[in-house]
C-alpha cells in the first residue's frame, strides 16, 4: 500500500520497560482473564482492508477472520513492533507491520474498510487528533472496532483514576491514562456509535483502576447524498 509522507519519527514512542512487561503479561491476560475471547468478538465479521492502530505485540492478528484481505498494523514502540512482526508471520491473513504514530498515520485517506483500536486510546498523546486521523483513513461508512478501557461509572473509583492519572500511572504504564472516556471521544470526533457493551477486564472482586472497559463498533458517517 502506498504510504503518505509524515514528519512523525518512526520511534515516536519509547517505553522499553513497559514494553517488556506487556510482552510477558498480555499472553497471560489472553489465557486467564478472557482477553482472547474479547479479541475474537472485537474482530468478528470484518472484511476488506483493515488498519489496526497500536498493534502492540500482535496478539490480535491470530483472530482476524479470513474475509480480511489485508491488515496494516501501526505500532510506534520498537520492541513491541519486533514482536508484532513475528506474530504477523503466523497470522492467517496478510499483515504488514508499520512504524508510525496514531496522530499522524502514514497512509492515504479513505484507504480502509475498517479500523481497529484495542487498549490504545488510553495512551495516545492526543486523542482528538488520533481519532481525526482514523476518520481520515476510513472510507465513508467504514467501521471502527474498539476495545478500550476508561473512566469508571462509580464516583469513588473515577476519582481514584483521575488522581492516578495526575501522578504515577502514566509513568509506570507506558503513558496510559485510566480516566479517559472513549465513548465521548468517539462521539466528539464525529463517529456514529453503534452497538457496544461495558465489561470489566480482568473481572475481579475489587476492580483495578484500568478494568472498566467498553467493546463495540462506531462508523465514519457515510457521505451525504447529492440532490
């Protein structure tokens, strides 16, 4: 696929310690916390050309259905990108792992039938700009599949999340923020929200600050009909 030029450095994100921890932790979450099932639900029914933002170590790749003709996977962190390249080799669909940042996607406009974000919007530097880029690269009517964590519905936990975001959490967890609101961000970026459901991941008796998740679909609005 032809790429568009961008001034964003290929390694715009550099969190080597977090990347190493996530590489070990994420397969455990897939096996023991049900994350693999959420990945399958997230990607079920996709077809055509797909762009995945923040692909991490590529654990989504194995769950893309055969109706997908190509996945362009953007990952800015060097260590995770190397792992994603290895996962792409084992995927059942063609996957091209590309360096880049969500705020300046190195691809042409309206080039994809669908986009995927999975535990990504919590850590991008600029949510509005990142979603604007996703809207740009999707064709009119294209789907955005999302599985994101964000602000808790309970007041006490939400206050804890905001306090953590102001202090240690982003430093410890690769720029992650726990109190962002992905649904409000999608709506504010001009996406049409479709079906979604809330869940806890992992589901524990005392929820972790990052456990409040939402899984669903949004769409870039179709172009208005001309009279």
